């Protein structure tokens, strides 16, 4: 088991994404940098990113560079969305997730996020959220 948002969790997501044919297909002609900031967690604020460039996806700690989009949310919101207890769109509408940056680039790259959904589902099966 890996703890949500730990270094082991980030590595597990990175490994799973690297082995996904769907992720490879979705990233083939794309470029985007997405930073996630999760505040008030057990270890304080966590910053991690998804970077796609030249057909390669990198999932790692730290901010994306260049950063096109940034999401900021509390630990409680992040866990709720990750476990399916909270709908991400509802959390956004309620102001629980702050989105800054190029929203059009985010929309244009939806196939990447669709492919990453299966990656997160796979890693979720061996993740602890405490």
C-alpha cells in the first residue's frame, strides 16, 4: 500500500502512466504542464505535476515548467475527489478547487486526462487515504 500524495504514490502513478498505451497515444501530439497544489495535508502542502512534452508524460513532485494550468485544493477536497466521495466538477463549482491558467489548453488536452483516469484507478486500488 502507498499513502496518497506520498513520494511512493507519485512514483506509482508515474510508473503506471509510463506503461500505459492509452497515455502514450493521448500524449503523442500534445504539450501541457499542470501543477496540483494540495494544502493542509498530514505533511503540509504537497505540490506535484503532470508535464507533457514531445509525446512524453512526466508525473513528478514540484511545479510544472512551463506551467499552463494550476489546481489548488485542500487535503480534504483532494481525498474526497480521489476516492469518489466528492465530484470534481461540483468541488470546482463550489469553489473548493481553484483553477488558474489556460483553461482552453486544459480542455484541448482532455484525452490525456481521460487516459490518466485509468492510471489513477489502478493506483487507487493500493492507496491509503489517511
